[in-house]
C-alpha cells in the first residue's frame, strides 16, 4: 500500500527513498504477473540471430576474407548475441507512447498534485521492469550463451568487464532519458507515434543493432577523411547497442574506450537535462479539464 | 462464390474509404513500412560490399538476391494487406466476445474473420517490390523463359496461400487459448526464416532446420521457389520444387481449414 504524505514539506529522512522503494515494489509485482509470457518472448527474440548466424556463415563461405571490418564469423555472431544484452538494458518499450498517452488522456495531472516526481516514478518503474526482465530472462539468456560459447573470444580482463558493465548501466540511462524526452514532446504534439517511429528507424540503423558499425568505416560521407562510422561515433545511438558489445569483444580499447565512455556519460547528462527541461516547460503549458 | 466476391469488394471499398478519410495517417503508414524496408535493403547492399555471393556456388549474387528480396516483399505485402489486420483483431474478438457476432452471420466464419479488414498501405512495399524485381531482372543478363512468367504469379499465390494458412492456424490457436500475443510474435519470427535463400541453411544444424522449414512448416518454400524460378535458370531440380510448393500450398490450406473448424467448434463465448 502506498502511503501518501499530505504535506511534502514535512519529510522525515529517508522518505524519498521509501517512496522509490514502494514504486519499485509495485512495478515488480505488476511485471511478475506475466512471467511465463516473458520467458517465451525472450527465447523467441533469439530466433532472428539464428538466421543471422547462417547468413554470415554463407557470406564468409563465399569470400576469401578472414574477417569483415575486423570481425570473424564467430565475432559477428557473438556481436549479435551481445547486442541482445545491450538492448535488454537500453530498449524502453512503451515509454514514449505511455508518457504521450498520459498527457493526452489527462492522467499525467495526478503527478502534478501528488508529492511524487513523474520522471523519478517512471525511472523507478522502468528499473523494476528491467529487474524482473533480467530475473526471468537470465535463464534463457544463460542457456543460449552457454550453447553459443564457442563463438565468443576468451573472457576479457576485469577492467574490460567493468567498462562493459558501466557502459550497460549508462546505456540504460541513455535509453530511458532519450525515450522519456521523446514522450514529453506529447505536451506539444499530443500524438508522438510518428516521431517515435522516426527515432526507432534511425536508432535501429545507427545503433549497431543490424550490423557492427565498424562495417561503415569504408563508406564515405563526401568529406575527405570522414567515414560514416566517424559521424555515427558522435551520435548517441551507438551507445544503445554497439558500444557495450564492442567493449566485450575488444574492438574498443585504451584511450578510445575512455573517450567513448565519457561521450556516453555526456549524452546521458544532455538527455537527462533535456528531459527535465521538457517536463518543466511542458507542464507549464499543459491544461487539463474535467474530473 | 459470387456473393463472397461481392462482399469482399464491399469490405475493400469500405476499408479504402476509411483509409482515404484519414489520408495523412495512410501516407504515414506507407512511409513507415517503406522506411523499414529501405533499412533492410541498405543492410543487404552493405553485405554485398563484402561479398559477391550469399553462399559459395549458390548463384545468389547481388541482382538475383535482390530479385529474391523483391519476391519476398510482394508476397509479404499481399499477406500483410489482406489477412494480417483481420487476424490481429481476432485476439480481441475472442477475449471480448465479439466473435459471437461473426458466428451468427450467414457467411463462412473463416472468410469473415480473415478478410474483413484490408490494409491498403501494406501494398506500398509490394509496389516497391515490383520495381525492385524489374531492376534486378534487367540487370541479370539472361531473360526469363515465357513459362517462367506463367509460373511466377502462380508460385506467388502458393507462397501467399502457405502464409495465409499459417496465419489462420495461429488465429485458431487464439480461439483455443483465449489470448495469444506471443504466438503472433512467433509468426513474425518464424517468417523471418523465409527472408533468405534456403541454401544458407547448411551444415549439421542448418540441414535439419532446412528440412523442418521445408517439409513440416513449409516456410522456406514461400519465397524461395518463386524467387529461384524468376532469378535462376530453371533446371531439373527446380521442377521438383515447383511441385512441392503447389502441393504444400494446397495441403496447408486444407489443414488450416480443418484446424480452424475444430477451433470454432470448441469456442465458448466470453460475452454475457
């Protein structure tokens, strides 16, 4: 049961933490109701990788190259599997649409009068959603990764694993603030599905979800010395799929790894601020009628 | 039969009027499906910058492969336009009891449930598919034999029939289970196997998978057979595949009809 505090000004130490905990517990219970569907859904998401495995095997069989853009066939399969992990962190199904819907149908107004911050609530429920997803999906993921272990290079050193985990956490935050900001556009446009679609399209192509972005290194932009891969490196999208996977496979190392982590953290801050500004400005122009 | 054609034409007209009422939405939906398709085409183009062929000695070089992709676009756009919107509605109809209204109509329930809604925007991909096929065939030196031009539309219809049967069987599963969102996802993931030439499924794991997707769930015959007929020379083995595709289409339709009738007979209304 949620305890609503009538006077938010009178707060005991740890009250904020308790609200967060309650929001987390509610969302956990909500999500666990559909655990069977989760397991089935998780396993099915690996099916397209089976097709990719055979496609790239066929591609390598027809070429004399030992690797493509620095990736052997096994690297590519491992890459696709690792992007599944990254997407499990960075994808936020229904977030933008949910925010825009709550603006459209007026349900957002309860967050304006309750002592609960909407963005924090969304973040807490998303963390809960993800936690349940990881708990339920851990088994199918472990099974698939065990079966496919021979595609992976040896387990990297502790520093690489730490960077990988850090990149994953940042990818979660980046994905959250990116999509929450898109949803906040609902204050201006009401229906954001076309904007979300445009974002998904660009995101799918430039995040590395379809193929390792290193493959774009040979494609020019018309500017001498600047490839498409160089341009993509500065955009936020690659941090939601490509980057963590590339860290694990040792494709990004040393100072390049540090730079990329800093850029990723920079994008998280930029999008968190953008989300907050969109919320402030959006709620100032928002008007709701009726009960 | 004439009555059904008239009713289908009425459905089509009503859906077209509805689509044209919300014209911007219609254009956006066309752009949506064209966007996803363009991304896939960009991916295939990228793949062909690294290799000349998909699978050594398979004959699936760039232009024939794009004829394959075009065939897939045409077949999928027909299925997406004619059958998927209705099948997707069925889940809600079972859950809410709306199916009762369909069952008391003096019409075949399978016809009503699988063809009452048509999504005209899905034809956009099919049109691009026809353009892509024309470009690919122009780029292939060898012109298809006139028999091929007769066989190709027939095999496209066979592919549509196989996919339609699959949709109907999943719809039947909805009636049994009450709700089956995952099974529709399953349809998407299953048809994913038909997106590439069957030759890529080779080796100790690939060969059984190929056999399974050819003889048990004939998903690999859907695009592969018409695409091979139009893009590659028609040889002895090709005729076997053509007969297999026609047989699979007829058998799929029959089996799906039986499964659907069985499911309807087990239906228990959810409405009050």
